[in-house]
């Protein structure tokens, strides 16, 4: 504990907290005795993989147990009030007024039926802290402090009329509405682009500082927590691994698990260069324009080549046209102009006009393995269907092929053959997604943000697997991502997209050394680094007023 | 809002096409019935010649498409031909009865819809409590009992044993509204009992469905009271499915009330339809069927528009 915080300023004290979740007709422990002390004005970073219980602890700090969970033991004392024994209405009167919550997805956490400012003023009006009009004026003031554009007007919009980064700031403003003593930030920037993330991080840090609000900052991103927290606590499967001040934790982690978290970003494979013997590119995107029905142009003259056995990373913010390009290549969205060539032959624009052999060449692996796999279909069928469809395999030959594919993705065939997707972990599901793509025996695979929904350790496993498969099977990847750390570790070439245009492309080593295109520069410099002073330095370099301009597009 | 008007017009156009298809089906379904109006009017003793002469006179010997178009062009302006039995225009026979049916349906709806939605909100709030279970069992019981049975039970307890309301809902001209409401209370109550359960359960389900949403959790973590969470945060997002069920039930109130009309001797269109079928009064059957179809289509259209209007994404485009 740093000397900055005094014993008498303790705001929240959690002792031996135990929480159980109801699953398969029994109560199982999900939080197994966690202690936590938070002083006024202190920011505590809670870090760990998904399933570590970070959010559960965050909710418990408000005396709240999510549906299907219960607080089964321990003490939670907030400013002298024992929350585990307090009545429901006592706890309710703390929420929103003295302890506030900022959720991961602001888009899902704002009620779509009401204007933003009406949701903002709900708590202060309900607690009779302010009259409605006063609360509205205060909201506008907070919007201004959080550097939202048009602070006097933006609140009167509905949530769907405002961008994700702006909503996240509006939600932080809402949490501030009653000037609480404590705010729980539950992965507030995880769903945002790097450029937008900076905006929100800077806004949160400023406002927390300004009102001396204590905060629990929950995240799985170490670099982010390093910017925000005074103290970091590492969690693993409902138990505390270690806790230390931010600087100490970064420089000198004690436990092996913490060290492994710190080391994750180290995976790198050697960069390959384009073949020089005149080999044709396997996929060639030539000057394509595209738009969704009745909409504006989302792709504008996009061109790039992917050579056999190489990984081309396509990076850019959400909405830059990365996934749309993938849809054009697969034929799901016929381009308005331009063409897609496979080994020099032009592919029909619509997938319905392509032959089986052309179809098999463009396989996809999706971001959300959860939704990309049918939960009611067994693994053998999920992988077996493309094998059957493209290669006409049947009976034992089919079974053999499925076993082979399961071997390839390092899942024991006998164990997983008859399983259903919900019985698998996130990483295993993503592996099944890979096997399904491989079943078609393609030479080219589109990986659409395949690791962004996974924890860092698991993601690294997937990247290693993809790398091995590439070497063994000579695959070419189009790797869509917004995570530049991933690009650093696996890409051979990089294509940077912005607003439907390719702004820069080239070999990775060139792309990562200056001089850059200004947009590439913005993307690169926005990736959080482990240095706790990174955000401060960056904000000084860019100037406070400029950080968000790109992000609000 | 231009987009919205467009959408409504499009739906209205689709509704008209549906109605046209239904009109063809109705026309031919009636054609398929054995015998025709001429035979029916003249009875069994008629000779071939007289029947043929009457057919000629009524235009029944023309080809089907001519008769269909003739009928359709009349129907568009509200002229469904003349009743085969009395010779009066069909609209005179069923027009007043249709108004009566609408009145009864509206009466029942005004009672049932607010009741069902309020009950639905309350049981969603008190879900899995005794009140929830009791409300469920009671409404399920009422929906599972045949209407005529419910009607007779109500007559027994509210008209015969305790004469609060008249058992027969006969109407006469010049009745005051109060008198009218009193006379038709029992049939309306029967209908209320029949339709409430469905709407209440849908309201409950639609609200509970939303309670797992992040914005509901957000509201709870803002310290919003459970009652306000349901009414202000869940209900506004639950309207679409509720409106659909309400529309379906309103359509039922207009088109499915034959048994209730019979039990209470209420002069509605349902009874007229049954009479007409029994007596092969084809023009009346066709007219009543078409009116029912139009009612269904209009109510569904209203439900669609209602669902769109309650969606802020469509009301306030980016």
C-alpha cells in the first residue's frame, strides 16, 4: 500500500468474500475468499482472465449479487455500512448515489427507449439531490468536462444516435451524476477501438482525479490498468494471486502466474517476404467499391494482394471496412466495382455463382466462436459437414478426416467427437472454428478478429496454432484485427484501412518503422503500453483537445 | 418521419393484396358448396325451368369471373348484393349487426387490455411469488374453459342467483349508453375472461425476457426501485410483442364471438353468419367473411405500425 493513502481514509473494506454461483443444480464457489481495501480517492485495478471473478467482485462491492449468484460469506463494509447484512432498500439507496457503476458495453447498458440525459438525471432526481433541470445542467457540465462534442445537445439524443466512445463517456458522466464516493468501472474500454479508448481513458482519469473519487477498475488489459490504477490486484479463478502498487507490480511481479500474464505479448514469428520467383498472389483484391443495400459507399477503391503462405494483417478502427472487404472476397457482398482474383482467375462476384472449388478457397474463422457454432450440433457434425460437402467424404473416411482435423487443432478426437459447443471453453470453440475452416482444405483463410474475444493466454495459444498450421499446410491468412500487438507477432504484411480506403500497406517491418502515414501513426501510438506514464506522455504530446478528433467518426 | 409513412403505406398495400386473395378464396369456397341461391330461394318443389329462369334473372348463369368481378366491384363500395332470403340489401342485414359486434368487442377490449397489461406488469414484478402463481392459475382456468360454459356460469351467478345484470343482451333502439353497457356487461365480461390470460402472460414473458439485459442491470445498479425498473426500463422495450398479442385478441373479439352471442342472444354479426350458412344465404356469408378478413388484416397492420412506433430506433433515425 502506498503511503499516499491513510488508514483513516478507508472507504471500502472487503474481507474473506465468498460468492457462489448456481450451476447444474448445485451452488459452486466462484469467489473463494478475497480481501480488498480501498481508500478515498484510490484507484484499484482488478485484473485477471475471464472467469477470474473480477466483475462479480465489482458487483459485490455494491452489495449486489447478479442473478444466479449469492454472497455466501465474508464482509463488505462500505464507509461503515455492512453491505452483507444491510436490507435491500438500504443497499439500493447507496447505489447510484454513493457507489456508481460503469458497464462494459455502454451501447447495451443505456436503455434504448429513453434519451441519454433522462437516464442521467434519473438518479439525482430520485435521491432528491437535484431538481430535474438542475440535474440536466449538471449533466451538460459533466459532458463538457468529459470532452463530449456539443455538450448542451448530445444528452437529448437517444443512445443509438451516439457513437460507442461517446456513449461510454456519457455513461461515466452518468456515474458521476450524484458525485459518488466510489465508481466501479467494469471493462469500460474493452469494446472500443484503440483510438477511442485513449479518449475514454483520459476522460475517466481526469474526472476521477478531479472529484477525488475512489474507483475499482476492472480489466483484462494490463497496459490499460497500468495507466489508470494506483494499486493492482491480480485474480485467478476466484482467488487473489497478488497485490502491489502499480509500479511495483509492473517492475517486479512475484508470482509465476503474474509473470506469465506479463510475458504473453512476447510471441513472435519471423517475418516472411513475398516470393520473388513470379508466383501469382493467391488472392488479389483489385479496386473494389462496395455498399450495403441503399447505403453509402463503405469501400472505396480497395486493392491489395495476398501471396501463398503469407499472413496479411488488415487493421483499422471499427467501421473502416475490414470485415466488408472480407465479405466481398467470400462473395457474400458482391462489390459494385472492381474484382477479386484467385491465382489470377477472376472469381464471380456472388458466392451463389461460384463453383464448389472456388467456394472452398475462401473459408472464414469468426470473432465470436460462441455465435458462429450451432450450439445444438455435435462437434463431429460441425467439422464433418464441410468435409462432406467439399470432398464428398462418407462413413469411415469422414470419421477419419474429422479425427485428423481434431488432431490438427490439438483436441483429443475420442474426447471431443460427440461433444456440443456449449461444453467447450472459449479457446476450444475457436479451435473448432479453425477445424471447420480447415475441413474444406482451403489454401486461404480469412481470420476475422479471431483472438479479440479471448483472454491473452488463450489467444496466444490460438496464434501459435494458426502459425503451425500455416507452416504445415502452406496456408495464406487474411488477418482482420484492430489489435496491433497481434499484428506485431504474426503478420508478414500490413494493410491499414480508414473509412473504406486503404491508407497504407507494405511489409510489417517497414510499417512499424517511421515515417508513417498520419493515420497509421495515430493507430500505432494509441496502443497502450505497459509504462504507467504512457498515457500522460501521449496526452502531452498530442494535446488534450486533439486526442478525440479521430475517435468520433 | 417520411420513412415511417412510406412503411405504413407499403404495409397497407400488402394488406389490400392479401384481402384481394382472401376475397377470391371466399368467393370460391362458397361456390364449392352444393346448390346455389336460385335453388335455395325456390325450394325443393321448383321445376328445372323456373330455376333456370331465376338463374337468368339473378345473373347466376354468367361465367364465374364475371360474377366475381361483379361482386368485387360492388363490395369495394359496400354493396354486397341482396340477401337471398329477404331480398334486402346485404348491408342492411349485417351492417347494424356488425356495429353491435364492434361495440361489444370495444367494450370487452376497454376492460380487458388495461387489466391484462396491468396484471402482466404486476406478475412480472412479483414473479415466482404466490400472487404470480394464483394469477396464472386463474387466468389459465378462464382461458381453458369454453366460452359458452363461462357465459352460463356468469348468468347463473350474476343474473339468476344475484340478479345484478340481465341474462339476455337484447338491444332496442333509443337505449341510453348506461343501459346499453348494463345490458351487455355479462357478454363483455365473458370475453374479458377469455382474452385476458393470453395478453397478461405475454406481457409478463416480454418483460421478464428483458430483465437479463445489461440496461436493466444498469438501472438496478443506479438504485432504481424494482417497480420503476419494470415500468420505466423494461415495459417501454416490451411493447412490440405485447401489441401483437393485443391485436390478435382484438381480432378474436370481433370474429370469434359466435358462441357468446348465442348464449346471450346478442344480435351480432357472428350469429348472422351462422344463420346465413345454415340457410345457404350466400351473399351474406361472403360479405361477413370478407368483413372478418378485413378486420384481421387491419388489426395486424395496426399492430405492425404500433410496434414500429414504440421502437425509438425507427422513430428517431440517426
